[in-house]
C-alpha cells in the first residue's frame, strides 16, 4: 500500500505554500526551511520585525 499526498508539490501552488517552520525558544523566534510561499503564511503568526533569524 502506498500513501500519496495529492496536494504535495515541489513548488508553491495558490493557497498551498511549501514547508516552512517558525521555531520559538529561549526568547528567540527563528524561521527555518523557508520554502516558496511561506513568507505570506509566516505573517499569519508573527510580524516580520518579530523574527530574529531566517534564511
């Protein structure tokens, strides 16, 4: 049996960004593995001036 995510793509599709991870710890907020389309999604969770490090 094979599991296939039909929404997965190597590029961002409309309303479906690639992977990206906001990580918070020790008083810092870091944006990791910033795939295509993740900047817009990141702004749902933090203002850009609140992010301490990123790509």
